[in-house]
């Protein structure tokens, strides 16, 4: 309104008409673009709703088909069934079905549930054939029988792990059942609850708790991998803590919880609170694109047979919906200082809130 009188006084009529026409064209073009963007957004929203409805319909149809299949193919097995097994072609044994199916989440339990009895491989006498080393399989059966027949007050001693035995357990998805993970620390500071086979939920009772993994039967092998999920709002750190097997064997690791010692040159720890990865003497990575107050953070720690170990962080629910993966590796030192001692890196979690631990794997190739 202020420019109009000035334009009328100073500009010729033809140029003024041309200018106003150009302004109308630009405004019209912007309006068309705005309308196009709005239409495109509305179309995409409609398409998303359609796809979401289609997905829900498919899920409902799948659930209906599963229920129909299960009703037409009920499990024929009873806990008291006696199953005749031919193990490795040289050993025949009879086992109660409930002995084989006591770990419900395992492939062993699924295989001998009774639903697949007709399709399992059998020898000429009708015995179910188990293609495993008889010695290892019988060790497993002995352990399962002891668990199945024990009184509640008796703790069953687990079999001593060997490479071959653990390979068989991994095949049957039994490693986390036979050798469950255990985390040690001040029990007054945290609680531990099994969410499912191989998955533990740790919750702090007080402000903060620091826990270390107990190698147990795998003290001579160690851990190769574990995953920790920090719930939204949970603070803390996770990683590999240098552990001297020879020096620290008589101490329950309590002094290791106070932080890095001078000789912990092989430690690597990620703080989700500070968004940094620390070595004992320097920062290895910083300004990591994770936000523990906004989303859940998933961290996977790995250790390979070459002495390289790493921390990989994934922000599993960032605002943009795209996971961000960052990885930092270190190699265990082989300097003269360490030549006289056995090097282990122990899984460590320090947290305030709730974390879920899963995917723990032992270095069975070192057994």
C-alpha cells in the first residue's frame, strides 16, 4: 500500500502494468507450487494409510492361517511319551519327551514336541535318528535328566564346556539355557530378571549400578559378543574392561568397578550420556549422533580371534526414523609389558535406569 502511490507517480503506465502482471504470475506460480506440494503430501498420506491397512489385513490373515494350521495339526506328543533314539548310529537310548522339551524356546524342544515325529529321520527299526556325536549328546541327556528329576533345593552342576559340546548346543539353540549369562556387582544396587531365554533385564534400585559379566565355566575362553539396549532416559556406559586373569583371579573384580586402572590399556568403553568412546588415556570418538533422552540406544560389543574388539552403537528410534551406526575398534596390545600376563577383556555395564542384555556369545573356539 505504501509503494503503490510511488509506483504510480514514478513509473510509466506500460511498465507499471508489466510489473504488476509479473508479480501476479510469480504469486500464481508460488500458489500452484504450494497447491502441488499439498496435494502430493495428501496423496502420500493416503497411500501410507492404505499400505498400513493392507499390512494389518495380511497380518490378520496370517494369524488366522496359523491358528487354522495348528487346529488341523495338533501336537501329538505327551510329556510321558518314551522316545526311542538312535544317536550317531552306535547308541540307542530311550528318553522321556519332557526331558527333551524342558527348554521350550530351543530347537531341541521344537524338534521333539511331537508335531514333527512323522517327518523325523528314522533308522530301519523305527528309532528317531540323531546325527550327533554319542558322547556329547549323552552328556546333554544326562544334564537334562538331572534338571528334570531334581528337587528344588538341589543345584544341578552344568557340564564342563568343550568346543564340540558347545557347537552341538548352538545347533539346538541351547547355549543360553545350559550356560545362562550372569552379571556380578553389588546386588543392593540392581535387580536382574530373565525376560526370555538368553535375554536379561537389569534395573537399578538406587542411583547407579556397575556390573561385570561372570565368565563362569568360560574363564579360559571369554566372551566374543554381547548387546545392551539402554531404555530411553537411562544413563550410563558399556564396553570392554581390561582384566588380568592371573592377577585378578582371587579378587571378585570389585576394584575394577572404580574405573580404569593405569594398566588397563586394552579397555574401551562407550558413554551414552557423554556420547563418547573412551580408551584409558584418550577419547577415541566423540559427538556421536545418539540421544539417550530421546530414544532407545542399542550397543553391540564384539571381540574377534585376532584380538580386535569394537563397540557399535545404533540409535534405534531417532526422530528421522533412520538408524545411525558408529563403530570404533581397538587391537589388544602385544607390547613387552603384557607379554607376561594373559589378556582378557571383560564385558562391563554401568547404568542408571533399565538395560536389556542379549546376544551374549562365548569364544568357544578357545576352549
